[in-house]
C-alpha cells in the first residue's frame, strides 16, 4: 500500500494515542490524506534471558488487531471521507516504527505523548525523543489531553544555520489558507551565521507562508534551550516546530536533550522536521 499521501499514526491504545489519531484524522480530511494506524506488540524485554518462559505473540497480535478495527470503525462513522488502513506487528517498538516509516514513506508521522512511570519508563524510555533522528518523515507529537487543533499562532525554532525554508511546507500543508501568525525564533549570542542569513531567510520564510503573517524574532542568550523555553511559554503558540539537521555525535546528543525538554514544557503539538 503506497498512495500518494499517507499520515502514519503510531497507536498504543492509550488516551494520548486516541487523541493523536483523532487529530491526525482531521488533518487527513483537510489534506486529502490516507490514515495508516500502526500498533506494535512489544517483545518482552526479558525474552532472551535464560530460563524465561516461552512467549507466543499470535494471540496478542490477534487481540490488538481486533481492538484497532473496532476503534477505526467507530472513527470512520465520525469522520466521513477519510481512508483509514491499519496493521499490527510484533517486535521492538522504535525499530519497527522506523521500518514502517521507511516502507510507507508517509508525509507525516503522528504520535501521542504520555507520561510513563516506574518500570514502564525504565524499559520504554521516551518513545518520542528516541524517534528523533531515527525516522525521515516529519514527526508531529500530540500532548496528552490535547483534543482539538486550533491554529492561530505557530513558533518555529530557527537555528540560523540555513537560509532555506522549503522544509516548512509540511507546516504550510496543515495551515492551508488560515490567517495564522508564524514566528521564527532565533536564540543568538552575537552569532555570525544567523546575522549573515537573516535577510535571505526572511524572504524565503515569507514565500512559504504567503497568506500568513510572518515574523523573525531574535533573542539574546547563551542558554538556547532555556531561552527558547521562555519564549514558548510567553507566546503560548498552538504549535511549536523545530528542524533536525544531520548532526555529529555531540550535536545529536544536544538535539535529543533539546527535544526531551520541549516535550516537557510545551503544552501544544510539537513538530520535528528531519533533514532528508
């Protein structure tokens, strides 16, 4: 199955996943996309240990498939005109999602973020943060209890390294013709690159969002994560967008730490666009 436009929704039957699926379906209706709901029956972490009891995933796969079909049937009645497909696999979560993204080439992947506690947190960690750098499609993370997409203010974290803005077309697709305010925020400390790229970026930024109000805001500060957090909390946007370049080892560590911090403090959907 490989139609022209697919939105992949990773689903684990949590409230966060259900909300993410509903929002993704609304976006699919607006963008004439197909929804592909994907669940992974996770392999037990102790599977390879000596003396571990034998485990057969067939029954769990069957039960998960039945639950997904029931949920999709209900959703189809609520949202008309959207093609919804589904599948269930068995294995380890992050590699399976990454493989499914590579197979389907969706224009966007959607996940719902939830707070994990205890052993669940130790075993699974932060799924959303671990997906950063592992998949090529834009990743839209929906916070717990976020139920309706109301777009009138978007903040994009521009790092000043590039004058290009074409990768923001995925945001443009969601925004469509809505009169949204889109602000590019650059945290700088007398950095030469953002200053050299500023005017060209402003022009390219506006070309992407011709029907929206655009602004580039530069904020002085050494602590890029802390200062960006302050701006987001002050502006209270409906969506936060960041762009993940190809990073070396240390830059990758920083960006994953940055992403985890964003998941903690932003109350709005977060989109992470990966460099192709």
